[in-house]
């Protein structure tokens, strides 16, 4: 498996994987991914198996401590000098799940954030995934009052260095 950051050439594959992984109300659109790649392609971690995108993690960097719905929609809020690496999506195509793909990408995102001198990482997840992210060192901060993305209840989780 190969891991690298995103370029504009990856746009269609990223949008296809997102559509496989999230309901339409929660999934980012192709246009949103185009903006995300433009502003923070270096904060996408893509995993390929023989040239096929099978998993990715993405999110921008900010000085804001909490993840908000506006962040999903406005890639220009990315601040490369920010102290928090946000994680907006963890995606693995169904046939590659439970093989450690997402975990490897999460560990890479954590290592990169640490190497870049960030304070840590922040993500939101559904209740059923709290223990999964806790296994990487993320602490559950409870139900988010700043994100109701897709009409869903999200737990905010933080890994501080």
C-alpha cells in the first residue's frame, strides 16, 4: 500500500470514495473536495492499493480549538500555521475495511501533526466510534454543541500532545 498527499488529479477518486462511505447528507461534494485540495492538499493522507484509492483521511489546520460545521464548508479557513489539526473525514471503501487501512492513516496524520509542532488533533465521530478513536489516544469531550453536520449527533474527540 502506498500513502501520499492529495493533488487535483485525485479529485474524482476522493469524491467517489466519500460517496461510498457517507450518506449524502454527511458526505462532502466534489466541489467541496476541489476547494479542500486547493487549500490543504498536504493535509490529505491517501492510501492506494495498486493505484486504486482505498482509504483517506483529511482535515485542515486552524487555531480554533473546536471543530465547527463551517469548517467543513469553508476550506479557506485553513491556516497552515495553526495549532490544531482537524480531521473531517476517515474513509475506507467497504471491501478494505477491518484491514487496518484507516488506522495506518490516522497514525500517519498524528505523526505528521506532531512533527509539524501542532498541539494535537480534533475530530468528531458518532457514538459507536468513540472507543475506536480512543484507541489512538483521542479523549471524548462529549457531544459537540458546535457541529450538527448532516443532522447527526457528533462526539468531539481530541488528542493533545
